[in-house]
């Protein structure tokens, strides 16, 4: 995860080690949420610039340890099983929403959940601001609505991934998700 760290593809096909743990820092001062220290300054700058425009980009998710990833995944599987899904189908649905352990962004600390983990976030002024400005700080929407067939994940308007300013700008200009940018155009 060290070489080209900001472009590491993490999904249900490309795993990170269960032992991987980035050097962590609070995403913003006073936050309980942590992220890879290499992305924190960029997020703080984005947070402060947005705040100056009365836009509050409060973190609502960050790094999760391997054990926490297991808990989150199992909780999501349980919700689907309780809802009538078979265990196998519940696991498939959970993987599309939170990713399997070692197969989701939270294990690397390179993405940040912003404001609220809800599809409603897409209609907020914070989301609109991020769509227009996040690339200037190196962040991209990790799971866009029009790329679910490529990412293998459901639309998650709150989850923003750090890739660096130059690449984020190119991805925005060309309407690419990370899989497409890295040459994995079809998720299977």
C-alpha cells in the first residue's frame, strides 16, 4: 500500500492485508474519526475553505480496524438476513454496501465519510459544494451513482476518497471512478 498509496484500489476484488494499519490522525481537530495522516492536511484545508463559505463538512466516518470492519460487515449481513434474505444473498448485499473486511476503503484510512451516511446527503448544500470543489483538494466521490456497475458498490454520496489533486481533477474532467481511472472499467 506504500508505493502509489493514494491510488491503491480497494474493493471486493482487491484486498488489503488485515494487518495493514496506516499512521492515523484525527480528521479534524476534536474529531473522534481518524484517517491516514497523509490525507489529513488536505481534508483540513478543504474543511476550512468550505467553512469560510458556511459549508460544514463534518466527518462521520474514517478508518476502521480489521476487527471493526468484521463487525460492520456482520451487522449488515444480519440486517439482510432479518429482512428475509438467505445468508448467501445477505452477504452479497452487505458486500455492495460496506465491503467485505479488507475489501473496503475504511481499512486504509484514505476515505472520509462526510456529514451523514445517507442517500439524502446528495441533496444537501455540502454535497453540491463537494461536487464542485473536492477535486481541488485531491478528493473524489468514491462510489458515484452512475458507476455502480463499475465499482460493484451502491451509491454512497457521503464517501470521498483521496487520490491527489492532479488525478482527482482528471477523474472529474473525464467522469471516471477510481476503477476506470486505473483501467478496471468493468467490475465483475
